[in-house]
C-alpha cells in the first residue's frame, strides 16, 4: 500500500509541520488525486534538477528525476508542452525542448515545444548535455537511454584523409566514429545512411555508433 504521507514528506516539499494538514487533505482524495496533490510543481522540479546538474553532475540530476518519476508516476509515453505531467525543460540551439521518462527502464523521450525535424546538431547537443546517455531516433522520436557497446576494436577503418576523426569496427557489427570535430564526424556519418545511429559524447569527443544490419 502506497504511503502518500511519506512520499509527500520525501519528494513533495512538505515538512513535518504539514502532517496534520496532509492527513486532512489526503483523506478524502483518490489515489490519483493524492499523487497529483503531493507532486511538486514543474518549476520546483526543474529548479532542483538544475541545481543538482550544476552542483553535482548530469547523471545525479537525471537520477533524481528518474527516482521522482518512479515514486510519483511521472512516466509519460506521449509528452507535450500541454504539461499534464511535469517534465524537464531544455534549451537546445535556442529552441524550447523537454524531456521525460517513458518508463522505469530509464528510456527518456525528448520533444520540442513546436514541431521540429530532429537534426544531427540537436542530437549531438543532447549527447553533450547528458553524456551518460546515448541519443538515438526511433522513427522521428528522439530518445535517450543508457546503451553500452563492447569497445573492443576489431579493425581500424579510419580514412587517411581524416586528421581529427577515427573510425573503428567493434564487436556486434558496430562501427564507431569518434572525432574532436563535429562537422567532420557528420560528414563521415553521411556514408552510413539508413543505419541505426547512437550519438554520444565523451572526453571532448563526439561519438557515433552505427549498428549495422
């Protein structure tokens, strides 16, 4: 049985001084109404997220939001800026985006306030904002998740003309592109059209993992 009092005190911003008020208010509400009542407003969630991101790390911030999503049922498979459930707001290339978790498996959905065609610039920008995730497209939907690849190099494929980039073949039929120059990496990516690509960022390098069929 869900203890809404504990949830309110731990995640909702209420204190022990609010216990009598909470008991009286929650007693007449349905389970869904109780969750809605104790869920902090989007401004508070975003403020906590930003503070944790700046003072601790991007991963600590997403851990906070994932835990909140699990405890307060903030998962949303079809999010929008109508904001029926709180989400994290992002500014990507000067445009308004948001992200929320689709499910408890830590799959995140990234969505624009206005209809936008996802570009490689946006995908790489996301990968830099959240380096703990791989960014990828599922149809036209931008998603983020913790995806790990076996980094053992089976073959070097770097063209001699590339000075800032490296192309390698990994286990699992995966081609890895890594570059300190994003434009150069995008040019390399153009040779792999129609393939599933996971975008990443690590050690100041833009990364792309192409999962070949």
